[in-house]
C-alpha cells in the first residue's frame, strides 16, 4: 500500500517462512488488514518468480500453523522452475507503480485476456471493468472511499508518515513517485491523493481533446474472504502486474475502494454484481504515455542494475515491492 513492506521472511536451508509484520500494519488506512495480506501475497508470488529464474520451484503451504494467523506460508524449495513464472522474472525489475496519466489508446482485448488468464492461473478471477457504466460505478466507489478516508482518524497521519520517510529510508512513497492530477479530465481520478507531487505528468498533446486516459480498470476477486483468500488475491495481483509489465503496460494498484467497508460493498454490488464476499484488489493498467518508467527512487544509492540484486533484497527493506 504506502510501500510499507509488511512482511518478514525466515530463511532456512530448504524452507522459507513468510510472516505478516504487524508492526508495519497501517491500522487507520487498512483496518481489516486486507492490504497487509495482499502485500504479503504479492511478495510471496515475487519469491516464486524469483525462484523460477534460478531453476527452482516453490511448493507453497499457505497458513501452515492454524494457531498462528501471522505465519502466512511455508515455501519448500525444489528443483525445476515453472516456465510460466520464469517468463515474468524480468518484470520484477521493470515494474513500477506509475501514477501518471496513461494513453488514450485502449488496452487491446488480447492483452486483457492474457491478464485474465494470469489471474486464473494464480487462484483468482480478474474482472476488467470495461463497460462505461461499470467503470463509472467503480470510479464513484473509489472517489467516495477517498472522501471517507479523509475523515477517518489517523488516515492523514499515516499518509504523512509514509510519504515523509527519513532520507535513506527504503520504504514509503516519496513525492518523486507521485504525479499531480492531469489537467482537463472529465472522469474523476482513481488515484490516491498522496500530497506533494514531484513527478512530471505526461504531456497532454495540444488539440487532442480532453486528458482522460484509457487505462483499463481491473478488479481481482476470490471466492472467499478469509486470510488465505486475501493472500491468494495478492499473489494473483502480483502475477497480473508483472504480466502487464511484460506486455508493455503501465500499472497502478488502487486499493482505496477496498479499504472502506461501504465502498467495497458498493463495488461488489454495483460493479461485480455479486452477493458473495470476495476478497478484492483493484488496479489500472494502460498504455504508458511516457516511455521511461518512474525511477526506482529508493535504489538511487545502491543502484541495483540486475534483477538478481532486487531478488536478494526483496525480503528485507532494501527495495520497494508492489
Ligand atoms: C496492497 C497494495 C495496495 C496499494 N494501493 C495503492 C493505492 O491505492 N494507490 C497507489 O497509488 N498505490 C497503491 N499501491 C502501490 C504502492 O504504493 C507501491 O507498490 C509502493 O509504493 C512501491 O512502489 P512500486 O510499486 O513502484 O515498487 C498499493 C500496493 C499494494 C501492494
């Protein structure tokens, strides 16, 4: 979420344990710990991809200890990497959360279908919210969540804390990764308002009409809403973000509508048309307008150029995760 990296790894000779790090839980922003578990799920999927790149596969036991809800997974490492995971490996280093305006050219159906398949392969369902009426409903839910969150005690201070990390810190969302809202849009922005923006917005070409982009809004859902479902939703979200990156799309996770109970219900009812209680995460994916992706600001001092560096650092606080 605010790049809080709420996970802990315990690494043994053949097994890797994943724990949720409650000290990095953002209680006001994420009261039901959905984002925390989604983040851990995404980290778990990144691990699987990284192992595949070393010719290894991950045998994952989720929630191995029924007495400990923070012990999220035991990963047994075996020979033989999955080709589907391996294909995503370069995207670990390439992917960035891109909060700039995207292109007005829509995402082709074949790309959306590829992302839907990725989510399915990771135990979740990806719903592209393409129909204009549904899109409007989802945008409305996100905008309402943003308003409600502003009134939530503690939300603003958590945002301040995680957008003003100490120099040299390797977590949080710095102004350098936040773009000011684009000018001349008709649709409300689905982006979280982080405050100070230090990233140049993609230039709007004169005479090309309004500034709305055609980024596709996507919702990842699972059948249930238990800890394991949220973990799965995080894994699938990671798979979708990495696959989108490989295709050349820019992506932005958008979790606000899922952080406020009433907005989440609004999404379930008005967008997904489902009475079940799915664990969801949402994101946008679109064609980038600016070829160069956002700089990985936090890597400035260590400048890891190889994906191997990033892999090694992933369990600690050295790099940002999704
Ligand atoms: C569960 C989850 C929820 C997130 N929600 C949002 C969001 O609502 N808005 C946003 O701009 N970024 C969101 N992010 C993106 C993170 O802020 C971002 O991943 C983090 O700052 C690290 O940057 P990177 O993705 O470029 O590595 C979310 C990420 C995760 C894992």
